[in-house]
C-alpha cells in the first residue's frame, strides 16, 4: 500500500510538471507569435491565444486545433491609401505550421475588423469627413466648388459589399438645390468604392456594416495562408 501511495504521488507530481512545462511552452509560443505580428504588421498591440491541450503534442505534430487573434492599431491599405484598423478579432481552426515555422495554413478562419470614423476621415481625401449617421448609415461631408465658391454638403450614405469583395459607399440622396451638375460634383467627393488590400490568401470580405464605433468588416475563408 505504501508503494502504491508513492506511485500515485509521483504520478501526480510528474503530471503537474508536464502541465507546467506545457503551459510555459504555450506562453512562450504565444509571446513569440505576438512579437512577430507586431514587427511585420506595425500593430500597436497583439494578443494571440493557442487553444487545445496538450500544446507540446500539437507542436510536435505542427498542427493547432484553434488560434485566437486580437490586434489593435493595425495598418493596412484600401484603394491605395493607408488606413488604421482600430481592432481585429479572428479565430483560426486547424492551423498547420509550415517548414521552419515561417508560415501556416488555417483550414478555416473567420473574423471582424473595425475602422473608426476618425481613422476613415484621416484616410479620406482633403476636406472630407466621415461620421456615423445613425440607423446603419454613414454621414459623409465634403466641399465642392460651384461658380468659384466652396460649397459644403453632408449626405447620408449606405455602405455595402460591392462586386468582387469591394467596399462601396454611396449617398442615398444628394441635395442639388437645382444647380446643374451639383449632384455629380458632390458624389465625386462623397461616393467611394475600393478593395481592401493585404488580406491573406483564402480570406474574403463577406459583409460590412456601419455601427456607432465605426465600419465593421466581416471576413472568412478556407485554406487561409498565413506568412511571416
């Protein structure tokens, strides 16, 4: 009986040491991944959580069950302009590591990104401001020149997913006040359609919604390639 008790104690201790080593390894891996993301993406902060247990077994097989990603302050491009993305949340499933851990492929991935109206305004053309217009609309304000005088107009715009996965912003109605060509002048300043550049291969834009805190973009895909 005494020998059995000792065996149980040893088993518990070894199990505890394995769990501690496993958690230490996953903490190191998460920290290393966060550091790489910050270095390559210019993000303000990154938080990566590797799911599944045990981690060491997954690492030995070069495959993780689930990886959750949270990024804040990431820089990307849309229509050739630099845009700051205030927050990104993504979940990756069945992530297979590449040779030398230089890349990975997720069997499935889904996430959302939010771009604040302040950051949209910073990325917009001069004298154009973007704000929330309420009821899922965007308020776009721009200045045009009519008969040599600057005229400022604000419009409520609908944001939709365009053909080919682009983001499309189009004014519902433009106050023309009977001035010939006024509507087109305003639309040239306030309407917009462009692609979101830099998405990983296999990831596609699925939906976009105007919320109080900014434009919320939803993406998902299969066989998503992650490099860097």
